[in-house]
């Protein structure tokens, strides 16, 4: 059975740009985001680099952590 939450996707630059813009506007640091997600700041850097394939679940976690 297909589970969209586990489907790996490349993160388009537009999505990363929107996330980083939102973080900048609300003065959320990568360390802040990492704490809210329960991951290391290095993991947040990997996510925001846009160069790796991520699950929709990870992207949902980023968005939930940002509120």
C-alpha cells in the first residue's frame, strides 16, 4: 500500500527558500528549529541545504515545528 508520508522527495529550492524566509522573518535560528524538532542543528542544516532527498514526514515535522 502506498503511504505518501514515507514517499521520499527532493526538496525544491522554492520550499527551502520559503522556510528560510519564514525563519528569518520570525527570528527562528537553526538551533531553535532543531530543538523544536528534536534533532541536531546539523540535521536542520542538511534539511535546509535542499540537496538531499527527504520524506514528506520530515518536511511535515519542519512545518509543525515552525507552527
